């Protein structure tokens, strides 16, 4: 009888996994509300709800340039019910920049890549600064202050690359997410901002802010007249792939189910419509490809940051 009970007990976890999901799933957005990730993250959550048959709650846990929310994900039970949707920053960049961060690539199992957060430099529409050459020249003439979505964020690192390439120094003011520093820029309390282009698209299209450069490998499809930093003669490329992560140790059957939901979610018309509306280029990556990219980027940033002279704090 004891053997029978033991056998039944061993079967229960497998049955529970086979029924995944049997309760609500949470997708953590580790940045402040109001950013582009809010829009496409919630569209993806709605698709998960439809395809997986359980409610999917999308919630913001901001702070530390994505670290607060992603640490919460990493420390959650690895059962597929708590996921994170984030750019690579807290996973592959922050561990090189902050001592004893508590998270890194080994803390997660990447599910899939969803899109690229194209990064750029913005000024007020009435600013005389028209390109990076103007920005550098003005920075040599007088002190310039800029905002970013957080300390050690990829937009800040992109500006750091500009500084290293040109020898000019700018004063950095970190905020919690893009909306606050973009508001400060419009109010005239900052000289320029480094941000996710999608977060500023409404202000660009409304002729309140001007995009003067992007840090991607190619021009933004919605702003084809704005050259990349490299096209402007400054080696400051800074990519920002976004994707979904599960905690390390999540069972393979659960990961397979999540990957399929993510793949169909990125292909979903609603997600693509929201991404297009928010000026977010869709860039799907399979679990295998995304996992390889995360590992490669982590190693690459270790080398890059050492070359740039960045020391962990």
C-alpha cells in the first residue's frame, strides 16, 4: 500500500506540469508605467490569456534599471507562473556594472525574443542641435545635462559610448523610466535625452521633440531620415533586444508551452498592430536563438565595458 501511495505521489507533479497552466500567470514589466513596453506587453498578455486558457496579469515592478522587477522574477518559483518581459539590460549589462547584483544570465531561462527597443538621442523641437556633431560641439562649448530611464541603462551606456568616442563629457541625470525625463526635457530642465525611441514617438510625431540619432544597426523604419550614430561618424552602436524570461529551473514542458505562446503572440495581428502604433520594430527570436544571444551578449558586454573603462560599483 505504501508503495502504491508513493507511486501516486510521484505521478502528481508530472500531471500538474502536464496541465500547465492551471492558474493565472504574471508577466512582470520591470519599468515604470507609460513606456512602450506597457502597450506591447499588455497586448502579449492578452494573447497569452486567449491561447493558454488562464488569466495573465501584466504588472509593473520598476527600479534599478529593470533589476528590481527581474530579481523578483528570478526569485519566484520556477513553475512558469511568473515571467519577465524586459530588454537585455538587467540580465546581461547590469551584472557587469553593479557588485553583488544577485541576478545574471544563469538566473533565468529565456523563453523567446519579441522586439528591438531602438535607442536614440532626443532634443526639444526648437533646439539648434540637429545631429550628433552639433551635440558634441555644444557639449564642448558649455556643460550639457541629459536624462535617461535609469542608472546603468542601455540609453546611458549609448551616451557613454559617444563620450568615449569624442572625448566630450555630459552630466547624467537618471530617472525611473522614460516618461519622467522626457517631460523634464520638454520643460527645458534637460538639454537632451537618451531614450527608447518608441517611448518618445508621440512627442516626436507631435513636433515637441526631435530625434537626432539612433543607436541601432540600421535606421528606425518609422524615422528613415534619422541617421544612425555610426552613419554620423561616431562608433556608438547600442542594441536592445526585448524578450520573455522564466526563472532558472523551469521544467522543459512548461518552457515549450510558453515558447509556443510567445511565438504565436509575436505573430498575432493585435501585437503587431500595437507594436507598429508604438513604433516598435518586431524581432522574434526562438528560445534557442534568444538563449544563445543572451549568453553571447553577456560575454560581449563584459569585454566592452572593460574596454570602456567601466568599473562595477
